[in-house]
């Protein structure tokens, strides 16, 4: 049985954390309080966090 991504606490946490990181990076770059290269690195880290969280949960559920 495969439930929707928003019903999984692991997947939901990964998406919320990643989107939050991306929004902080975008806000810092737009306001000028963060250098653009640093903001891009932070945004990529947010994307990587989302992908890691979703992949990790799928891998764990595949073991069951």
C-alpha cells in the first residue's frame, strides 16, 4: 500500500524544511542581506533536502 506523500510525516517534513530553506534563501537574496552565490547554495541545499527526504522514505517503505 502506497499512501500519498502528504500523509507521510517524513515526506511532509522534508518538503516543509526544504521549501522553508529555499524561501529564506530567496528572501535574503532579494533583500540584499545575503550574497547571491550563498543564496544559490542555500537554495540547492533545500532542493537536496527535499529529494533526500522523499527518496529516504521511499527506500524505507521498500524494505517493509
